[in-house]
C-alpha cells in the first residue's frame, strides 16, 4: 500500500538507493481529469499505482550492484 511504499522509499534512501514512483492512473492525472471520463469501477488501478516503485536498475548496471539492491530490499522485508 501507499504507506508501505513510502516507508520502503525512505529506508532505501538511507541506504543511498534512490527510487521513485511515477505512475499516476490516467483517471487521476490532470489531463485525464480534464479530457477523459472514467467509466466503471476502479478495483485495481489506483490501489496498484500506490504500490509501484521504480528501482534504480538499468542496462549497464553492474551485477554486484543489482545484487546489493536486491539484498537490501529482501532484508527490509525479513
């Protein structure tokens, strides 16, 4: 949930791992609110967008850095 994601972001920041969240559902975005229309029930989109976290893993990142980030996240949830 949003609280868990926020706590994880803060934890990772203290480990010098920068993360971001960037997905805003279209029906909540400024343009979506202005130009779109949401039809139906929002069972998943908003809830899932509150859980998404963009990790600093990219092409060219050394394998040991990927392992370190993964280990830190796994330790957080233990």
